[in-house]
C-alpha cells in the first residue's frame, strides 16, 4: 500500500517533476527484495543492463539500493490507466528491511531531476532509525 508520495521538483531543462513513492504492506507482505527489484526494472525499456543492487545500512536496518534508466512505463493496469512510455527517465530505489516488514522507496522521474536528487534521497534513507 502506498504510504506516502513526494514530489521532487524538476531540474532546469526537464519537462516534469520526479516522484518519490513510499510503500509499506506489513510484516511478510509486499514480496521479497529481489521480486520488487525485478518488477521495478521491468517497468523500464532499456538496452542497458541495470547496475547490480548495492547493499547498505540505515541505523540497524539492511538496505538494498537500486538504479535503472531508460523509457519508463508509468501507470498501467494497477494504477488505473494505460501505461505511458516516458523516455529518458531514471529510477532510484531503496528497500529497507525492518522487523515489521520492508519499506519500499521508489524515486522516478526525468534523469537530470533524479540524478540531482540522488544525494538527498540517499541521505533520507541513511537517516532512518
């Protein structure tokens, strides 16, 4: 279930803002880390192989960071609208594994906007206690 959505102001030259969505489904819900990574990567059309997930920590919690870029297939049946391809988009994701279930952070938007927000995104995740 979507717990929060944040707008990430567009960088000069980008046509739209980015979006940071936060999902929490409860203990044992929402699928495993790899299943979510695969689903997120599947939302992009790209000839480039995404970088390998990166492990990190936020307080005492394990974090898996992911990145990908290409044509983002936004919307779709689960969002109630047909998928629209958005070329030149990027994903920054973080899955924080907590004792009461994982929390999923997914930042998507035009590549320049997402790249400009990367340090703030990672700082936000690192601040989780």
